[in-house]
C-alpha cells in the first residue's frame, strides 16, 4: 500500500455499435491506498478515477479494483488490464507498469 505505479498501455481499444476503434496508447500513474486506486487529475482516460478494492493477494503483486460503473482494473507482476462496459460500448486496455 502507498506505492505509486507508472504505466503505459500497449493496446487500447473500444467497441461501439459493432465497430472496433483503436485508440492512441496512454501513459498514466496511480497510487494504491487502503481505500483503493487513485489516479491523477492529468491522467487521460483515468482522469480523477477512483476504484475500490475488489480482491488482492498479499503474498504477490496481484490485485483487482473496480467500481459500481462496471469498471475493472487488474494488475499482476507488471502487467495491467482495464475494462469498462456500459450499455452502449466496451473499452479495454492492456499494458505495463513500474512501481516506485
């Protein structure tokens, strides 16, 4: 807890009305706290996003956080995945993070 993660996506896509859109990869950071993940105010798609704890493993760097808006962010050994599902579209991202 308290670690800051610096991340960069390697694939960022959206699906809406049966069409797939490729987005520009993003760099962002977040802080892992006892209440969840807190993203910065300048972090693109993650701007001011806060996610609460879903599950984690104290013995490894494996955790998953989400919110009530069908958003899930998971991390394991330097790799993250992000997914968000709404009534109209799906957004998905995968990439790498370093811990500082």
